[in-house]
C-alpha cells in the first residue's frame, strides 16, 4: 500500500497493465450499413481458442449470425435433481481473448420450459481448466441432460480493471445509498 501525502489517498500496489484491443473508425464509404454515420469496429477480432478434452466435446456454436452467446454442450448424461443442482461437464477448455472474460449465461428455453437456471460462471482470460456448467433445477422433478444437449451460453464481455484506491469519502450522488427497490416498485 502507498499513501499520497498531498491527497491522503491510500492505494494498493499497481495492478499489471491491462491489454487493450485497438479500435478504428471506418468511413461511411467503407461500409454498406449507412452513409450517415461512421462505424467503430475492431481492427482484427481475436479468436476464441477451444481445446477439446475428449471425443465427446463439441465446439461452442452460435444459433444465428446475430446471437450474442455461443451454445455450450453437455459431454455426458447428467441428472439435475429436483430442487437441486449439478455440474455438467463440457469437456472443453478455452482461452478467451485478452481484455475479455467468458460469462456462462442461461438458455431461455431451459428456464421457461423446464425451470433450469445456470449458476455463477466466470471464465478468466488466464483460466485453462475444463469449463463446467452449474445448473439449478427449480422444479419438483429430476431433469435429465443428455450428451450433446445445449446447456448454457458463453457470452464474451469486455472488462475494465482499474486500480483500487481507498478513499475516506465518496462524492455525493442524487441516489445516495438507496438500493433494493428504492427507486420505485415498477
């Protein structure tokens, strides 16, 4: 920890610098999308690297060209007990692009039709172990996951990791400390 004597702010040792993905603005003439606005795109989209850990593993897929998430597949049959939970093996490991993390998200059909939800799942850029999906069964009957079933989505999200700085006071805001429904019921 270091303290700046001029501001009396204590901060931890510096975090390693985050790697940033360069962006560029394409001219309207370069895109067929619109002649009125410029489009910001990545110089080069880095790949999502996947390693299959068994012959049961399947590469993640997107359901459509505009799907935000990649479907993750079960590598083996698993029973999610009624009102219980279980880890589902995918038999894949991955390296997400620098500056991103992978978030395991639920599939809306499983939630709406079968009361199946996913637990917290964050895949850090330096994690190389098997990706497993934590499924919760909110129904009164066991739920069978078959080998090859789509069990969750992988959504890649950009991250920002600033240095943490301890302060004695925070600037006031209109909202203040209100939370848990303090801004209204609807």
